[in-house]
């Protein structure tokens, strides 16, 4: 499968994608003997890629890692932050922060908490993050006030954001308190701050947003798997097969042998 060269370099753990682009611009990367251009694609299983004269070989590629993180509030869902804020990468064991090509799949905004997947498997990232995948995500959301039946129905049917209607959503009332309501919201898309923007538009601003599941991957499973905020664990082989199937990725089994059942 062909991918952009800078993405391959990042997956090999040699450099971040941004650093890889700089290396390409400096003429330090060659594909089948020729200097690579930005945007050029290669198949690492067939093509010869060299960085600073050293070939990228499959045996040198880092083991594929598949992680579930309980993202706490105040942490950004990126590998690097120009503002110097704490990122999800800072929550990982030090040995995984560099040279592994690990990155988050999608994002939770800085004020939101809950389930976030991280991996160095670009194929899985593309399958989950691609807009056509429509992988369901489940949230528990506290909103201000008590929405009417008509408001909930409008949310379920879709509202206009950025001149485009949102996809139908599952919206259920879990509990009501004096001045707030807890909703379970299941989405099949993930526009920027979608739940917060829809809630604001409907007159019920979000007070707290927590993602409890990504497809078949539950943030809180058995006691053995329970994650406190800021903790992460590896996906089991069963979970990996399930997320591959749910995201319509061919269940070839590639990478299963490197799945770690527990953190070191």
C-alpha cells in the first residue's frame, strides 16, 4: 500500500511528520535512488527508501502499538503543542514518546475527557478517521437546563452547522437534576467541537463532555481494564479485531502479533 513518504518516515519512528517534511526539503530522503519530493508516495514493502543514506527496512520498523487513553481535562490531543500545553503524548511511558511514531486517532478538545485511541499504525488511523467510516462514538454529556421533546428531536434529526446538516444522532436523557441534564449522545461523525456547538445552538450549553466508547472499544470495561484519568492501556487482540471490523478495515491480522496485553 502506497503512502506519503513523510508519513512512512513518521511511522518508522525516525522523525515526526513535520520533521520528515523538513528532511525531504533538505534532500536527505531518496526513493529508489532519486531525491524525494513533498507529497510523493511509496510502498515500503516494494520500494527502496533511504534517509541520510540509510535504508528503511521492515525489520527496523517499531512494533505496532494500539493504545486506549483516558484523556483528562486540560490536555490537548496532539503530539506537539506550539503553546507549550500538556499533550496526550506526555501521559505515555517515556519509551513510547519518541522513536515509535505514536499519534492520537482523532481528537477530544482540551476541556473534554474520556476515550482516545493512539497508535503508530497509519492504516488503522486512516480507516477510523476517514469521514466515510462513520464509526460510532458514545458520549455522556451534561448540558445546562432541561431540553424539550422538540429540541431533542431536532438534535436527533440533525441541525445545520457550517451550512451542512449534521448526520442523525442518538440522543437519550439519562438523568435530570435541578438545573442540568445528563445525555447519552451517539454520533457517526466528528466535526470540530460538534456536540458543544449543537448544544449551544439549541440553547443548552455543554457543562461537561466525556467520551465513553469508540466503536466497540469501551473506556471502562472490567475492573482489570478500568482506567483512571491520565492512564492508558494496550488494546487486547480481541478489541483490535473488533475495531478493525467496525471501521471496515480488512481483518488481515497484520500487527496482531505485536499487541501488548498490558503496559510495561
